């Protein structure tokens, strides 16, 4: 059915590790899509134009003259061209006003600015703003007041009010997990065995973080080691426990100043499996209204393009 | 002067990265000492006997028949022989009762057990127990009630009461700093420049952790990156800020359930420069009575040896 829609724009969600390209019809409906492992850290010789051409060249032969819009780390210092951040609060019009273009053999590419929250503890995002605005377009009842959570390497917790991205924080949970697994003493037993999944052990780690209350996991992290040494945590389960500890600390911290009874609706945006895991965790922390959305970047790209008059 | 004392025992503080050997006289007074980079992770072919012989052979020629006692990771699973942990609370007599011996060409080596605190979040130490008991011997007024802090790769916070090591916690601050510096995005700017010392920037990181209160540094860690991106933190200062954040979180967490006005006296044990830095930090957190002690292992080894009847 989708193939009968008329393509109007090419949207790119171009991040650190992956380039996702979408041929989009009215409203951001996906006609075709492609994913390539050419995140900005994996583009040979920084030749972004070539990677783009390889990815969308076929679409352009069939559909000449479509505008191109791209969000994500492609607009960062290490990307194609650095696009200055837009300051919170932002909506599609704010981002559209900040679009910068680069020329390529495939035509002009409009780069979406990232978002900055200034202050003593500044925060920045690139790409998530587009996913969030897309989520609000798909679930308009979230626009008034909600908490958007985008779990991952650098998880974002984003407060949405009146259709605007109002404020946000960053938790380096995914990166911490990866470097602890690869380089710390906590990951050593797992590096020498084959792993086993265990929701039970994961939840044990989550509870340890939750029960630490305002002490945080500073004095809990090492229990991944001590429980292994005492034989209470088998090597094949150590990473489940560590993952539970780290995600637990992220959620504990993010909700520390909130009354869970009066939390706004929470929407988890991103990879389905990871979001499901976070949904389970949020429930353990007493959150009630939690929904999941995947692939919201295309809708966000469409909204920004429309606000700029590209479509 | 010290050279006129009669050697009575050889004491070893044999850790992960360093082997420290002491020729000890009455009371643990140091007659001679040696430090070698042969921590248990750096002993070729696991030949501990050879490394020992190279280190203390000369002393044994001059002073035949001295007993040998060793504390630290040498008694761990990856050491010479695994010595079962003694359970909290412990004193020199408890540890003396748990000594295990290994035979070597240099004679019998008595290995001091590490200490375990059992429970949902177990904790273990090997070597620190000996340093702490040595500190109490040198400053007897600390024995009644004090908090011993041993900063490092795995910092230990140890509650002492009535001359006993009563309970303790572990904070992986040093290891976290090292892996974040080497492997995370936070360490990247520093890896590409030469560093500069700055107590001011260090204290800025410390304050950020302290002011986060019960939210902890989960949402603060990334500010090492965002402050760099916004030009507010030069590359050459990023590690000072990160160090402040991590040490700040350790202290915040350790004192979270304490009323700083009623803290027991604190004693920092270990490397002088690191302990001085922690002393400055503890003062920032409102702690009043903080003293520093270095090289306390020899006194601890002496006490345990005496409790066992070796001297």
C-alpha cells in the first residue's frame, strides 16, 4: 500500500554509527527506507557525499528533484558541517529556522540543528529532537505535558510542555556499560565465559540501585565483583546484574526529584527491545503510564521540512 | 638511627601493581625497605617465589631465619595462594588466626587473610585491613571510633569501633576515572592535548557532584563533554573536572546518610598526594577532623605477626 504514495522528500537520520535514509510521502509516511553502517565515525575519508550518493542515488533516478533533510550527528563538529545548536525551548519552527545546507552531487542537503540547554550543567542533543517532535506528531496527546525518554549510549530524558522541548538531561548509561564491560574488573568474568540472559538477575541489579536510594550506586557498583567472588553471581550473569545496576541508577537519578504519583505520561522512543527493557524498569520504579514508539525520526523530519517550506 | 635496630621479621605489602618489602624491628619500625613493580599482575609466569627471592634475598643473607609475613592481593585467587577471608568485625587476633602459609626457597611465607563483610551487598578487601590496623596502632585515639578512608583504584570507607574493623564499603573511583579517561568520549579531548593542573577546575567538578545532591552524578557526568563543546571547559582541564566529579560523587555517596556535624574523626590512609586531595575535598563537604597517615602497612603486619606469635 505504502508504495502507491507519492514521494515528496528524502529524510536522513544520520547518527554516529548508522545512516538511516527514508523516502517520505505526505505526513512523513515511509515509502522506502535504507539503513547503512555509515555513521559519521565510519565514513571513509570523511566523504559524506559519496556515502549519501550510494544510499539515495537509486531513489533520485526514479524521483528527480526531491529535497533532502538530515538530522543527527551529521550536523556536529565531526560531521559534514557543524550546525549551531538551537536553544531550548524548541519546536519544529525553531529548528526549521536553524537549518544549514551543504551542497553535494545529489543536490542541497538541509541539516537540522541540534538542541542546547544552557546553564551550569549544559546539555546537548543531535537527532533526538527530531525523533521527539515526530513522536508528538504521532501521539498528539503527549504534546501538552510528557516525559520523553530515549535510552541508549547517551540516554536523554526530555520534558515536553505545550508542544515544545522544554528541558532535558543526559545519562551516559550505554557508554558506561560498554566501557565497564570491556575494560573494567567488573567485565572480566564475562569476558572469559559465554553469557546467559536472565531477567531475574537484571532485576536484582535494578533493585540494588533502587534500594541504594540517595546513596546512589557509587558503593554498589563493586558488588558486581564481590557477588561474583562470593559465588552468589555466576560469571555468565554478571553483565545482566551490571546492566540492571546502571539502568537502575539512571532511573533513580532521573526520578529523584519527582513524585512518581504525579509523573506526566512517559514515552520511550527508540529501539524496541531496549525500550521494552526500560518499560519494565520504569514499572519497577512505580511509573504507571509508559508507552513505546519506534521510528519517529521520519515524522519529525517531515514536520521540520514543512515548517521550512521544503514540502 | 634506624639501622641500629635489630631486624625481627620481613613484612610484605604485596598488591596488584607493587610489591613493597620491609625489614622490620620491634613495633614495626622500618630498618630497610624496597619497592618493586612486581605486583601480582606483573609477576612473570606466576613465579612469586623468584620475585620474592630477588627482593629479600640480600636481607636473608645478612639476617638468617627471620619469619616472613605478607598482606594484600598476594592472598587472592590470582595470587600465590588464596586465603579465605576473615569476616567482619576483625582485629589483629582474628587475622592472625586466619594466616595461611606457602613454602618457598626463602622459607615459609605467612599470608594474611583479606576481610569480607557479608550481606546483600558484600564487600571485600585485601591489604587495606593491615594498613588500617597499623594506623590504629600509630594513632591509638582513632581506635575507639573513626572512619578510615583509603582512596585509590577501589577506595575503601571503613568504620572502626572499639579497635575493630566493623564494616566498610567500596567505591571504584580510581578505576572509573582511568577507564573514562582512556576509553570514553569524556577523555577524548584530553587524549589529544597536554594536560594542565587546576585546583579551581577540580573544585568546580567537585561542587557539581556535591550540588547534585541525591540525584547523584548520573546526569552530571556528561557535563564534562557539554562544557567542553560549549567552550566553557578547555581540553587541557577536562580531566581535572572529571576527577572532581568522580571524587565528589564518592564523598557525597559515602556521607549521604551521615550528619557531617556528628562525623567521627576521619583518617586518610595511603599515598600522600592523593590523600591531600581527598582531605581538601572532605573539607569542602564540611568534615572537620581529617588527618593523613602514610606507610601504615608495616605496623599492621607487625601486630598480626605478634598476635600469631611469630615475633
